[in-house]
C-alpha cells in the first residue's frame, strides 16, 4: 500500500466508519477488514492517528484498528504477519514524540506501545526503555505526562509475562531502572507536597497525576522485578518510605475539601500505597517480614485508635483491615505443630506477630470492631426505614456489599477470633454477660450495642462451641427477646433470629425445634419487613440442617407456607423475591408430598410472577428451581400444572430464544423431573421434544441431562415417542458420534440400549443406521472396555429379542466384509467370548449368555465351532446370577422378578417417582387423558427368563437335533471342570 496515495483513501474510509448511518458504516468496516493484511496499512494508520489536525473520532478509530492489528499480525508466526521492515518503521514512529493532546487517545497509544513491547522488548526494540527514561525527564508537562503514562503501561505489560526467560529479562530491567524510578517518584511526590502546602491546587493536581503514575511503575517493579527483594536496599528503603509518605498524604487530606477534584486523586494515591504493601506481602511473604511490625502498627493506629479520626476514609480502612488480615492468616507465618519442622523465617515472622498481638492490643481491636465498626450506622437505619428490602439485600451480600466496610470488618473479626480465640473468647463473653436481660427500648445506643455484640457471637459461633451453652441461652433469654414487640426493639428481634440461624448447624438441640418454629411463625407476622425476611432465612437454615425432622415441622407447615407465600407477594425487589422463593423451595424439598394440600396458592401465583419477571432472568431461574421441587412434591399430580409448566420448559430450553443462556440448565432439570413424575405422555409434553435436536447440536455441559430426558421419554412411552422422533434422534446421534468424548459415546449407546430394552421389535429398525458401526466395533475388538460392554449389550438385545432383524444385519455385514455368513457370525461370537470380561454389570453378563444361547439349537458349523465358548459364558453367567437356597440346597436365578411390590418408604426416603416404577414395569399406553395404570407385566428377558432353565432347554434341543452321539462329541469340546459345574447347576432338570 503506497503511503502517499493510500492515506487519503484510508482517511476517507475511516471517516465513513465513524458514521451513524449503517448504510455508510458497514461497507467502510468491510473495506477496513480487507486492508488489515495489506502491507503499509498500519503505517498509514500511524500517520493518521498522530496527525492532531484530523477529527478526534477518526484518529480514535485509527488507533483501535492499529491496536487490534498488533494482536493479530505482529508476531512473526502469525498468518499475514507484518514485515520486519514495516515493524521497524512503526516502532520508530510510535516513540518519536509523546505529545498526544487527547487523554483517551494517549492512553490507547500507550497501551499499543506496551503490546508491541511485550513481543519485541528488549531484543528487537532496545531503544524503547532509554527513550522513555529520557522523555520522562523533559520539562514540557504534556510530553512528560504522556511518556510517564507509556512507561507505566510498558512496565505493567512486561511484568505480566510469566515464562522463565521473560522473567529474567524483567529482573534485569528492574535492577537497571529501579533507582531512576525511585528518584522520579520522590521528585513528583515532593513537588506535589510543596504545591499543596503553597495552596496551588491546579499545579498540585498535575503533580499528583505524575506521582500516581510513577508509583504505579514502582509497584510493578517492586512486586515483580526481584527474586529476593529483601536483599535489595533500595527496594526495602522504598517500602519503608511508603509508610512515611502515607502519613504525609493522609495529613494532606485534612486540608483538601471533599468535593475538590484533587481529593479524589489523593485518595486514589493513598489506596495505591496500600496496594503496594498488600501485593508485596502476597508475592513475597518472607521478604515482608521486616515490615510486619510497622505494617501492623500503622494499620492498627489508624483504624483502631483516635489517630485516624477525621482523616481516614472507608476504602482506606478496608485496605488496612485487609493488611492486618493477610498478616494474621498468612500460612508462611504459621509454625508447624512440630516447631522443629518450621523454617527460621517462619519462626521469626511468628515471633513478631506474637509480640505485637498482646492481650491489650487484641482486646482493643475486638472491642473496637464490635462496639464501633459493627454498629448499625445512621445511614443504614434510615435505609432500613425507607427501603427495607434494599437494606436486607445489602446486609445479605448485594452487589456493592463485598466492596463495603461492614463485610470487611466481619471477616477480620472472624479471622482474628479464630487465630486468637483463647484470648478473645473471655473478652466477648464478658460483653455478652453485660447485656443480660431485655434492653430498654428507649435507649437506642444500648440496642445498637447489643445488636453488634450478638452479631459477633453469631460470627464466632464455631469458635464459641465449648464456651457458650446456646440451648440454655435460647431458652432463658433469646426466646424472650423475640417476644418484645415494640417497634424500637426490632433490631434485636432481627438480630436474635439471625443469631439462632448461625448457631443451628453448630449447637442447637433437636427438642428445641418446635419452640423455634413457634417463634419463627410469630416473627413471620411481625410488623417489620426486615424481621420477616430474616425469619424466613433462619427457617431455611433450619430445614436445611442435617438434624431437621419432618414430624416436628408438620404441625407448623400450613401456617408457615401461607406466611411465606404472603411475604413473597409483599416483597417487590427481584433479589428479595428470589430469596423468599428459595426458602419456599427448601421447605417443599424437605417435606415432599406433605406439601400437597398447601401449595394451591403458590401454584396460582407463579404464572403471574413468571410474566412479571420477563426482564429478570435470575428471578426466573429461582422460579424454575421452585417448580422443580414443586413437581417432585406433587408427583403424578403435577400434570395439573402443565398449562403453565410446559410453556415454561419450552421457552427455557429453546436455544433460539435469548433467555436460554440463563434458564437452560434449570429448564432441563425441570423438564427431566416433569417427565419422571408424569403419569402419561401428553401431546404437549411430546411436542416440547422438538427443542432437543438443537440442544444435542450444542454438545455442551448439559448433554448429560439431555440424555436423561431422552431416556425418560423412552420409559414413559417408547412407541409413541419413537414413532414421532426416532428418525431425528438417530440422525442427531449419528452426528454426535462423529465428534464426542468416550463418555458421551457411551451415553448415546445407552439410549439405544434402553430403546431396544423397552421396544425390541421397532427399536432395531428405528436405529438401524447406528447398528452397523456397533457390529463393526465388536468385530474390530473395540479397545475401550466400557464402549465394548455397551456394544455387546446392544447386540445382545437384537440377537435375543429380534432374531429376524439380527439375520438381516448379519447378512448386510457379511456382504460389507466380503465374507460368508458363517464366517462373520463366527468372528463375532469369537470376539464376544474373548471380550466377555469387559462386561462388569451382572445384567449384561446374563444378557450375553441368553443371547449366545439363543443361537442354539443349530447345525451351523460356525455356531458349533464356538459351542465351547458359548457354554463357558453360560456357566460364568450362572455363577453371576444363581444363588443357593440353604434350606433345599437347590439353585435359583436371583435376577428373576416374579411379582412387584411397591416398597415401603421410610420418613427419610423420597417416594418413588412415576419413572422409578416404569423402569421396573411395562407401561400400557393409554390416551393422554386417561389414567395410567401400571400392570404386573415385566418385559425384560433378563428378569423374566431363568438362565438355568434356558440353558437346559437349549442343550436338550441341541441334543435332540444332533442325536446322543453327536451331542456328546460337541460336549467333549468343553473343559471337564466347566461341564462338572454345569451339571451341578442343572441338578433337578
């Protein structure tokens, strides 16, 4: 591409590509895409985005195309890679001057220079770093800033490389420029402090920006630029200087107004200082050891004493708490149980920690956390009144919760309490004992203190297991506090029911559950919405607990369900509705069928909620989960939900609908449980299967559930289902088997096996395209034992239950192999006998014996040649399935099912689904609106045919066919020990 002639053309197309008119935009984008691989294109782009007289939008687009081109075409091995000659020109042009006036474009240029540096620096671009170091010294403010910005992005990119050779290069770079980086940072920092003291806020703001960028460079060099940084005097000097600079910047914040632009930059720089310490501690814990004492002193002073009042801000407190937490929890600082096994570095760090965390220090931290940081703030109390649902979401982990101060203080408390529980347990218990009895509702501060202390006891529940008799406390005090109905006491009612929820999995006697259910029932009728929501949460924790007993809960079920449903209707926010739905789902799941009399109101409401939640896919996921448990609880009665249920499944599993991205996983599970609990196959339920072909094409992690759904349809109504979908299903399977894991291949084959099991007549015809490859796999001796076992299971079904189809298949395969029928049959039987050990399931082993015996009686030489192998497999099968009756001394086939009794279900067991019954029984298929009756009519020969009887009859028939002499000659081919075992099994025949 000639630069002179091309520049105007490319500029014109870039201008068109910034158009809002798609008719202009699309052709321009296509043209630019074609030029991406043209030599000289990126040189033209460089000329365009460095020409400050051109339109900003055009230059911005040119930078983006250049940056994308680096990703695709800069490396030598890339297809259509840029020539070395052009890259030399581009590298030189990128660092000719740093005078970009537009901030956003300057940032993009810095990023693209860093991308080139990642590939070329320092070997192909040795001049980059020296040029940057010279450029950051210039007096021109713009050039200095842009060079410093580029210096940061290059350092950041090079620091991120992880190959050993790249790490070595970065270590060398860091050693070479660290002194300069430190002096640069000190210069800009001192300049800022001088300007802020002089009251020159405009100049100070510019200097602070440079301080921030130079500190970012130093952060990357310090954390990633040295193997053992504690041996480097300059590194440790910088880290010690961080504490002094932090103090200076915190003091500066006193004099800068909150609304000032500089204040925001100042706070950002203060946070960056703390990130330097946190990153260094994370990457180099032992190098950090000399800083442990100073870090703890600094953080504790500003966060837990009056020294920080008026100057600290929330995010800084969070960072300081994270610093304390990382030191307390750091595995490198914890000696082994056998102290002699610990390294000297670990013992030294542990010694420093222990010396710092004295009793008085720990007590002050604990008290300050509980009585200061745990207190509900004025803003939180206002939010409680004005937006109770929003308050609840924030308290239970909303989007902004994880970035706020409260969770950080709670996590720090838990970590410190765990590490120093012997010291802190008496401190916390003393605080609890000072709060015995009800608190005066007029004393707001006392109520907030009690709320904070109870919060601490809940957070430390596991640590306090041996120190608190929670059952007595619940009986003697907490229960009474839940009954104080004054509106001003609601923080305590809410906190106490939360506290109980924390202790339920720790220590809560089963016989106290009815008293708790009574309390929750009353609180679900509380005037305050926050209390009601918290009560629902504790109810969920109770029913989820391992010691939950249905019989204790049933007397309260109707009232609880009604109150939870009323709460669900009352709340308006998506997150709260999801939460209450989750509680309802847990209750339905635990009580199962017992919920049936109480769910009508919920069933009536869910369609309305589904419609209202059209824009809230996560709420719809919660509805799907509730429906899953509802269907399981209703069992066969869930058919009454179909007018709502089936369209929901249809939408959730339709990959052409955008919501499927969120709903598919839960939608598939709902589809499956609906089928498993369906008494019959309705036309609407059958129609949903149209979604399956596209789902199978996805080959996603949901494939397992797709196979389960297909099997469920087969068990529900094999003939009706297969007549409609067998062709499409077979085609999908053929495509799947071309590119699928072994596990997926086995799942496909199991579906085919199930079809043959329930429909041996039509099944082979419907899946005929798959059977030749299975036959071929047996003949070729498929190496994977699981796949081979499934092949033999399928072929066993065809041979045993559809002999005429097997004959056609055998003829087809013999023709394909160019062999006589007898030779192909003999080869198959030989491989079957040889690979019998691949079959581990007793059912399939018996099936193989029955299938091979079904070849008898026969005059076929191939069958007679393999007679010995057939008998060996048959005797092995007898060993697998026969059990001796100790009273009569006779043998019986333990796989025979002569009658079916529905098993009695204990309280802790789930009742069998409709599908559980179908798997054992054949299902007569009635019209969809008729009641499905289950008759005692077993289909599977494995469970209806006695192997012992079958062998006897087949051998007798073979004897009659050959005559006594011919039969004896055949039996002499069998090992005498095997014959003896056979005779023992056939005694009495």
